[in-house]
């Protein structure tokens, strides 16, 4: 039996590296309000660990989509009294030391939990330098744009700022726009303070040239942990001030048609192939599970360019949620059925809504 967990605070917990971690209010609220999300992809014999079973049941009912799984548990006692003694697999949103410690306290067998060494390796792979390495591998054989360099000192950052003029500075681990700063020509005193704090806490920062983004999108994958990567589909999503707001729900052919307005589809195929090969090698023996890569279309003098690796999310993403939800609302794979999945904050609660395009 598989136990599913939606832990949206994962990125911040991963950045902290702490075994005992208290998520910020927004992360705790998301986990409570949307803890039922794994019901969208879980099997009928699975269970979902939530903060509040009543909230989960109401959230799933509000979605008005038939799912296979509706077994929610919230406490150590629930787990003990349910049929969950036969848990042989855990599928969280993402693995980090804090989640492992929580599950250990809940009585989950160490046999089905990742080792501390594996957690450390997953955290290391989640560093933004992995994205820079993949970007470099893609650029070697594909006509794409994008560059990222790791800097360990403020002087290194200043050198790139003088070279590129306008840059984006990113902390190695961050979440939904947190830990990202846009710098135009010079480091202001407040930016210097933020930079020094990031260097002190995380050891380095990643610096990239600024690009004029036209469209966000991504690709979703699954790593088998043995060196093989499966491509799952495109993710066409929206952000506001760096934070996720929603995903398009449509067939792959519909999404490919949308993307063909900006880049040739053979180029996307080439990027997908290189990504599967490169990440298959480095995740082998370390990470098993879903992951996504954020990409973007940027404007250029000749039209549009493809930036194939803005960020690697070594966890499940809202793009995976969208892919699973599309199968539920469109089982016939009809290109005419197109919806938008949005995460709204209404009445002091986060809600997932499906709306017409």
C-alpha cells in the first residue's frame, strides 16, 4: 500500500536542511487546505496523510471529479487503526529531512523511508547548479539560450553584473519566487544585504542574465531510480510575481500546437531527449519519483528563443497534478476539451478550481 503526502512546504524545508522544521504560515495553510490533492492520482487501495480529514473530504467533494482514492488519515492513531500497517511505499510531494522525521514519529517503518544519506543526496541534486549543468548539456547540441554561473562571493556576482548588465540572482534552494532577486546594473545596499545573507546561509548563489520572458511552460518526467527517465507531458502554467497561479488542462496535441507558435516541435523533442539522458545518469541510485523542469519562451531580435532549463524541481509539481486531472476530466482525450486549473485564496482558504478557458 502507498501512503501519499502533499507537503508544499518541501522546497523551504529542503533549503533549511533541518530535521526539525516549522513551515511558514502559507505553507501550513496550503498543506491543510489542499492535502487531499493526491486523491487525483492515488489508487483505490492507497491512503493520503492530511492535516484535517474533514477539510480534505470537503475539498475533494468540491472538486466534483470522480477519483479512485478517498481514504484520508491524519494522526499516528489513524494510521495504527487503519489498514496502513502494510505500507510498503511513501509518495510525498517531495522528500526532505523534516518530512522523514515526521513520518518516523508517526511510526512509519524505517524500511520504507529513505536513508539520511539519500535525503542528503536528493538535497544536493536539488541545488540550482544541477539546473545549470543540464542547461549546459542542452546548449552543446541545441539552438537554445540560457546561462547560469555559481558565485561564492559578492565580488564574483559584481563581475557578472558588469558583464551582463541586468541579472537574476537566485539562492541555491528556494521556493515560488522566494530567494530570487532581479538586479539592474548595480547592487543596492538592500540587495547587498540579501546577497551576503544568502552566501552565508547557503554557501553560494546562481547568477543568470536577465531574459525578457514571453511565456512560462515546463516538461514533466518520472525517474525510476535506476537510470531511466519517462517523459510524461507538457505543463503550460501561469505565475504572478514568481508564484504559481494555475495550469492549462488540455491534451498533449493541444499543448504542442500552442507551443508550436513559439518554437519548432522538433526542438522540444531534442530537449526532451537530452534531458532524459542527462538526468537519468545523475539520478541513478539517488532519486525515484516525479520531477519537473520549468522552461520559458523569451523574446529575441528574430522572434522567440527557448530557455530549456530555468529550474529543476526534483519533486512532484502542479504540472503533474494538471496531467493527472486532465485524464480524469477528459478520458476520451478530446482536443476540444480545454480547461484551466487555478489555485485561489478565497474565504481564508486555498481552493483548487477548474474553469473554462
